[in-house]
């Protein structure tokens, strides 16, 4: 409960951000078209739509859900005491994810209202920056059941957890940097490059956790 009180005390900017997202949704709801763009393909073309309600309130509701989840996880995790060892990193991870989705919401609303926003470049660049930030802090996350690289081998052995997160964090930063550079200088291939690097990082960390578990056992 002490850690929960600490989160409530330090997270008032997130509460304002969530309130702002719902206020913006109420404001733009009457202005939205009958079909609100919700998904874009690699060519930058809209290939998915949602209703005005979900266009205005879908992401704010998701952000609210994420925020609640971030408070619940430390309470229900059997390794809840370990969260006190990475409180700052946990807070940064939470802020980063919620701000990312809020900016994505602003971009989507702006595009729906006719503003010249290049979603096909904005989203991959933002995703690359997201992974650079997360990669810098994921290595400090301690053994738990919800946050981090959760494979059977990292969950089974804390040494494997620590080693995998150190490697995985560096891979995320590297993938984010390369993806961002590719998006800036080679926009046609930027989105694909970012996606391939992220998937490759996930596969490598999984295989590495298995390999290191076998090695120390």
C-alpha cells in the first residue's frame, strides 16, 4: 500500500493528461466524420475505420485502462516487494507508454479532422523513440510476473532474468536508433525496418534466455 500511495502522489500529471484526453474527445466528437480512420497500412493508406464514439473515446479509455492496470499489478503480483526496487523505472515506463498513446490519439484526431499529418512516418518514428526510452530502463526491472521479458526461463531463474534484461534493453535501444535513422533517411523502408528489428529483438531475447538458462544449469 505504501508504494501505491507513492504512485498516486507522484502521478497527478497523468491524471490531468487522462482528463485532457476525455475533454478533447467531448470537444471533437460532434466534428468527427461517420467513419474515423483507425488503421493505416505500410503505404500510408487508411485500411481501417471506427465509429465517431470510438474515434473520440477509444484511446482515452485505453489510456485510463492502462493507468489503472499499472496500479493494480504491484498489488496482485506474488513478487510485489520487488517493485520497490525499481519504482523510478516503473514510473518512467508508465509515463512513456501513456504519453505515447496520448500523442498517437492527438495525431489520429488531427488526421480525422483534415489536418495534413503523415501518420505513416509519425507512428514508426514515435515507436522507435518509445523503444529507445524503454530500452534504457527495462534493464533495471527486477524479477516479477508482469513487467519485462517474461519467458519460462527468466521467470524460473532471477540470474537469467537480470542477464536477459540487460541484453534485451541494449537491443531495444539499438533497434530504436536504427529504426529512427531509417525512418528519417529512408522513409519507404523505415516502417518495415523498425518492425523487423523489434520482432528480431523479441526472438533473440527469448532464445537468449533459454540458452543462458541451459548454460547456468
